[in-house]
């Protein structure tokens, strides 16, 4: 049967559990048992490692945000020994090219694939020019997660790269604005609202009953914090620092460097009710380019 699948697009979630959940869904919906070469493309902190952990539970990554987990590089070591011991290998090309020439990594990857092994490659765009084989699955992570099965006519890693590297700033802006908005709401004495990311170039906060604060007042206070241009720093896996304030965050690596980097912030002027759950939803948007279609959907 001819596979007519072109690509799928998902909102890129912010937060460890949701990225893991999406990774698991992608593996169930898009991976075949005989897929050998899987490439991931995305900027640092976009969530590639977490997505891989969701797609391949139990796989030991050679390195991730926590540090180095396996040295020497297993696929390269096994290639030199001419004996591939593992079923699945992980390679972070950006990290590994600090120690090994790209053509050497490409040779080891191709040999592993020829031997029936699976190789998961982060920063696939950096190794594609050195490979003579195409990936069965290519995943790009920016503002959205793009999943595709490349064919003879593409898409290429370069094409996917252009999409995700251009869009990642909207995800970072949305997350920064999301945390600022939640912080302002909490400082007014409300409980921390659950956070969602199901609006393009924006975010949604969910409440079980309609809050009695003014959305315009919240928007004005957030805009004040944006104008004050506070530094936004990663502290640990559960916290960021906004200026001098330590704040709980489920995706601490996905932010702008300063609040002033958030462009075009606005809150939709009224609450929307989700008819399925009865929750009251407040949506925020970022970015200076916004279509009327996007506004009409909120």
C-alpha cells in the first residue's frame, strides 16, 4: 500500500508531562516497527530530549539537559568494534561534533541502520548533508511540532529547520507571557490557574468559576512587567527567576531572556466558556502579526 501520509502538526506543549505525553502519542500514531532512522530538529530547550523520552520510553539518551549519560558514544564505539549490541541508539549531533568529525558519525549511523538498528538523531539538520540515506520519520519542534515521513521530493531537513527555527520565538514569547499573567493573577490572591497552550502564538488559562478580576487590569499589569524588561533565568527543572522573583514553572527552558522581548502581548477581552467542561477560559496572544481568522477563533 502506498503511504499517502504527508505531515501532521501539533501544538508544542510547555511542560515536561505534556511533552512526554505528546511523544508517546506520536510514537503510536506515526512510527512503524521497521523505522530505522528518526531525525529531530529544533533549537536548544525546545523539548527534543523530552519528546524522545516520550516516543521511546526506557531509551538511555547519550546526553541531555542533565548532562552526559554515556561515553564513549555507543553507536560510534560499536561501529569501531564492528558489533552493534543495542537495538536503538541516540545521537545528539550538535554535541558530538565537538569530539568527532561529521563524516565519521555519518558512517557509524549508516552502518548501524544497515545492520537493522534504529538510530534517533537530535539536530538531524546538521548531519543530513553527510548521509546518503533519508530518515523514515522527521520531527521538527518549534512553536508547533511537525511530524513528517520524507519522500524523494521532501520535505528536507533544511525545509523543516526553516519552519521550526523561525517559529520557536513565538512559543518562547507565549510561555513568558503566560507565566507573567499567571504571576499577576496569583499576586492578586487567586490560586494558580492550570496552564494550557492550545492557541496559536498564545496561551489559555483555565478557571473552574469566573474570576471577578478585570481582564483589562491584568493585561495592563502584565504589560508593565514587560516594559520593565526583567531578566528571565532558568533556575532548575521546576523554577525560573523573573527579575528577583522565584517562580514555579513546568517548562523552565522555554522562555525569552527578558520580559521586554515579548512582542504584541494582549489578552482577549472576555472569558470564554468551554461547553464540554464548563470551565472559564482566558486567552492571551503574542506577536505583532495576527490574522483576523486567528482572532475570530478565540
